[in-house]
C-alpha cells in the first residue's frame, strides 16, 4: 500500500487504476481549461496569517450546513458517472461520508440509483442533485423518489441547461453508453482492479434513468433521450415550482454572479452554491473562490452561501470559510480517492482534508471553525468584496 499524505497522491494513484476515458472525464474541463485550472490556482494566491502563543487546545471543526450538523464544513459534491471510477462508487462514497459525518450528494447522472444508495446506507439521509429535464412528469417522479429515499435536501443545478464542450470526452468517445473502441478496450485491459470490480456488479448504467423513463429500458436508448432532455428554457419560475413541489430544503448550484445570487434569495431557496461546474461549462469564467466574496457581499445573511470548485486541501476549505462560505464541496478530491482505493480512498481523502483544516485553523490562532473570518487572511492577497451588477 503506497503512503498517502495528500490529495495529489490519491490523484496519481487513481490515474494508474482508472480507465483513461473515465479518469479524464473527472479530471478535465471545457475548452482551454483555463477556469478549471483557475479554480485551484487562485486558492494558492491567498495567504494566511500565522498567529502564535495562542491556546490551541480543544479544537473543533464541527459546524452546520443548512441546519444539518457536519463534522467539518465540507460535503461530497454531486458528480456524474461516479460508479465508473470504481464499481458501486456512489454507494461507497455515501458510506464513507456517513461514517465521517458529512453530507453526500447523489447526482442525477449517477450509476447507482437513489434507491440503491438509500438501501445500502441503511436509510441514512443524503442529498440529491436534480437536473431539469423537459419531461416534467419525470422530474416530479424523481422528486418523489428522492423524498421516499429519505433525502434531506434537494440540490438544483442551474448551469447545465446546455452542455459545454470537453475535448477529452470527445477524443475518448465518452457517451451514454461509452463507445468501446479498440483503444478504450485495450486501455481497460491494463486496469485489472477496476475490471474485476465492474465484473462483480450489475450497476453499470444510469440507475436514476434506465427503467424509470418510458421507452428507456437499456443504455442503448439512453443517449438519444438525454441529448434531447436537458432543458435550455429553464428559468426562475421553474425554480419556484420545484421548491414548492419538493417542500424541503433546496440548494441552488451554479451561481457565479451577484445578480443571480439576489434572484436565488427571491426564489425562496435555502442555500446557493458558488460554482462554475468545476470549470466544465463556461471556460473563461472566474474561479469560484474569486467570485465568492462579491456574492457573499450581495446577499449577506439572507441565504446560506456555499462554494465548490478547486478544493484540494483543508487549507482551501479554511480560506473559503474565511471569505464567507458556510459550507464547501469536494468533487475531484473524493473521486481521486474513490478511483485509487474505493471507499477506503474516499475516507482517506476526508481524513487528509480534515487534518489540514484542523492544523491550519490552529496555526491561524483559532480553535473553532465558526469563529474563522477573513482576518485570518493576509490583506491584499484575497479577492475584494465588490458587488458585480
């Protein structure tokens, strides 16, 4: 077993163990990938203020996200095709999150279904991420399924009305179902751990779609349906309709502009996520961490502000918290762990992030995460709170 000390160690191991088409699906962005890179690079520009001679005993990273107790202000982000990084990947990640005491968010485009995750986690509450499709009857039934599965929050993604172009996916023939070209099959043959895992599970399709939509009984008929179903006409009226239909906690993901943040407040949502879809949609958009302060400034305490994009360490979590994010999400960081070592790898990713968060908080002179604010940051190194129009 290799020595794993940081998220980068997990990334390198996942790159060795996961087939190229699925690894690159997770570890890439759209077009030039400038926003994908900026998401993590911009965290490094923010410097921390070290404090000394402060009592560092009795530290706690415990907090809340939308009223739910969390061991640290981190949740697992919704990621598509998680079950292709590792067999039954969504179930393994959900169990790791459950044991660690943080929320897990299941993607619409998951391999394991809502019911799979609910059953295999013993009915433990988790969050469900929803894409808006043109088939509103399907959306209503999916919301009902999420409620029946004991999901404690619904996350509505707003920035995937149309799909950004990701060059690696085109080169690799990643589609639904994936194209088993000779190149892809030869590469899969070099990943025996992954292959044995896939042979041992029946979960290889999109579990929330196949068998739940009229006429979609196999992966072969799925591609045409999904290509037509993402709704480019999605608007704030739909958000209000979904909020009413769901009736529970609603999180809006994909906010990058202060004006949209104000509209999120007006919609009645409980939280918003400052996010650019991991740099996978609009290339050339600002990084999430650089967009965060203006959005926090625009909405104040009217709505809970979260963020995702580029978090690779506990220090990144602390910096986001200092700039006003009540909670953060990890996507690629947990996927690297999953692809590298399955559930144990996700647990290791969470352990790494928690330890880095705890130690850095102490070095900055704090013993409780809820007392952290921008005073732990070196002035002039973090984005200003100027509201955009």
